[in-house]
C-alpha cells in the first residue's frame, strides 16, 4: 500500500528514527531474522516528495532511494578493478573508438507494475535525454538510437571513453508511464514504476519506507524493508549508527573509531575507499574577489592542507599534496612530468607578493583590491556537514590571518545550498568532484565549459569558469585515439589547472561508508572492493543482492 504521511516537524526526526523506523534497537550480537536496514542521511527534514530520477534535488536523489527503484544498464566499479557489471543489459559492447554502444536487453525483467521491460524502454529512456537538454547533465551528445534486432544501438557524436559510466548508469524508465508525462523536468512521479528491487511504501519529511519485491528479476532479497531516514545533522546520525538505530550511511563522523567502530568493534565497519576525487573550493568567476586570478593564486598557497586532513577530515584519507589536485597515491601515474614531486606548501610571503604585483594593497591589516575596495567573501556549506563546516572555518581563519581578506562562513540548509550552487549564487563553496577511472572527471567537473550549456542551473563547473582551451583539451583527452594524444592533453590540462586555479583543491575525498554486520554479511570492504560502501550510489542494488543473513 502506498501511503503519504503529513509533515513532521524537524525536531521530531530523532524520535521518529528511534521508534517506527528503527531497524535495530541498541547493539546486539545476535542477528535478527528478516531485519530491516535503516539508511541514514544528515540533511534534516525533506518536506517535499519527488520521485523523479532525473532531477538532482528530488527527494529520491537526495536520500538515494531512486537507486533501488530505477536501475541502469550496467554498473561501473569506481574501486577495485574498475570492472563493468551488466545489469538491465545482458551484454554491453563498445566499438573501438567508443562512439557506439550495442546493448542486449536482459530477458525476464519486469517493471514493478507487472509490465515487461523491453528494448523499447531503453530507446525511450535515451530519447528522453536526447530530446530534453536539461536532463542531459552528462552532455552525452547522442546522435542516434535504434533497435537492431534484439539489440539497441546508441551512437554518440564523440568518444565516450571517459564517460562509459555516465552512459551505462542512466536510469531506465518505463515508456508506458513516462510517454504521457508533459514535462519530465518538473514531474514529481508520485507512484514510481521501476525495475528495481524495492517499491515505495510511504514517504514523510524524515523517512521513506521501501519494500522488497517478491518478483524481482535479480532473485530473492535478504532484506525485506529499507528505511531511508534523514537526521538533523551528522551528530544525530552518528548517535543512531552507534546505538544501532541506523545501519548504513555515507557520512563524515568525527572520531569515527571511538564514536562508531569501537561501540561494537565486532560488527561496526568504516571504510574510506580512496578514489580519484578531491574536495575543492568552487569559486565564483563571475564576480569579485575570485574573478581575479592573482587572488585565486594567493589563496591557493596559504591554505594549510595538513591541518585540513588532521582536523577537518580526521585522517579519513591521505593528505592532498600534489599541486595538480590529483589524489595520491591512486593518481600518481597520471601526474605530468613537470609536476612530479611538486607539492603544496604554505607560502604567505609569496602570496602577498602575488597580490602586490597585481595591484592589491593593505589598509592596516585589511586587504584592498585594485579598485580600492576591501576584499571580502563568504564560504558556504550546508549546516550539519561537520567536516565541511570545519574545513571552510579553517580556510576562513587562514585567509583572514595571512592575507587580510574578510572571509566569512555561512551554513544554510541543504536545500538552499543545493539551489545556490547550481545557480551560481555564491562566492565560494566546498564541494567534491566526481570520481572516475581516469582523472577526466576531476578536471572536467572543475573547468569544462560544456557544463555551462545546460542554462542557468549547472551540475558541475559551478563557478562558471570559462577557458575554451581547457574545454578543447578535455575534449581531446576524452576523444583521443591513442594514449600519446591523451597524455599530451592531460599534461596541458594540469598546467592550466595549476596556473589559472579554476578551483582550489583542498583535500582528498574518499568515498566513505559505515555499516554493521550484525544482521547481514556480504558488504563491500577493503578486502572485497566490488563497489564502494556508499548507500546513495547506483551500485546499491548490486550490494543488496549480495547481502545474506548473518549466522
């Protein structure tokens, strides 16, 4: 039965999580037969329901439950061997230059309303993207989608070598439902129909209940019920994880060993999967002060990245040391010879000299820009994101003390921050980049002009950095026919990144995951890296099909 709950005040979230949505009440060493799993987020109340898989700020996307309703053709592993696992496709085959993909649909798959999943649904889903530019957030550049016997053939205007995951991870939607939807960019999709292992049972502002299908094409599911719960902040989430009221999360937990792991060292697991993704400051290039490259360069060399790793990230991942922004050691092989061994170091005198040469002055201790105006800016991340809040607070203090700029910190609610980052309504925000199997995502997310083609709201390059040469080189890297061409393009990309500072790299961004093994085993881990342990990724159905009851 599909229920819709009325709004519950945000202060009620902890009580709600401790009662009806609790999978485990307190730590227990005995597995519970048929236990639910509670998946936790720290985003506070989400008052508006939207089950639209295409819209980035829908509740289904924010909480992550879209991934157990809508499934992709295949899953590309961001860790381990970077293998591709066919999913709704029985087989996916790229041509030699990655401009064409042939998909063989899996037989025996049904939508949760009983209709068969077919090749026509694949054609429809990709045509929906091609015909609705706002949905084409990965800039897929589809030129043709046709059925060829039992297969579907997708043709692209350029190589998808670096975007295989973006193509294969597109959620499939049923033609018999979405063909009648007038505007897929605004549709709330109140009764979502998908091929995934779970169906939507109920929604409230703090929790979503998902029920396992008994006719799932992927087989029987060990976990009968999923609760997606949105806690007020990381502190409330940590408490829930520690006492067993939440089972699975992707969150930064201060003092994670003592606050979570040691609470039940036999069962509680924390895994930080090291990937090619840093945390960066996205800077607004359309207005002061970050439209001036000298100021960007100066800020970049006064940041204390060791303190960020030690204090803000609490050593969850290695320090970001390479001036290329590349996380190491995972990215060592991609660093250009020019920058091998060149690491960040704090250089306050050098930063002030850069500013003086660019026409900046000081009035007492306050930094004055070349127009004679005091330099000020605000750093923003959502309230409750403890590691990011600590991170931008450290940066604000460092820049204020070393350069004399008036650096402020603001922590709006997650919805406001999310809208502001997409529209460019900010001075600077702390954010991550995507992680791929190459450095392409790191640099494309930071400075690729093609992200700006979608209109007022963008899904990366939030600072609106515009450099046609950078965009050209990123395109060359993505479409090159040889490794030599790719390497030459990447070397120049890194030069632009280092010299022009489109974003300021701050720290590594491993994919975090917390879970317990009290009721289920088979989780991804350092020893079994078949996926990351992040419960809001596209690979969640793969994890849920691998979980088995604990003995």
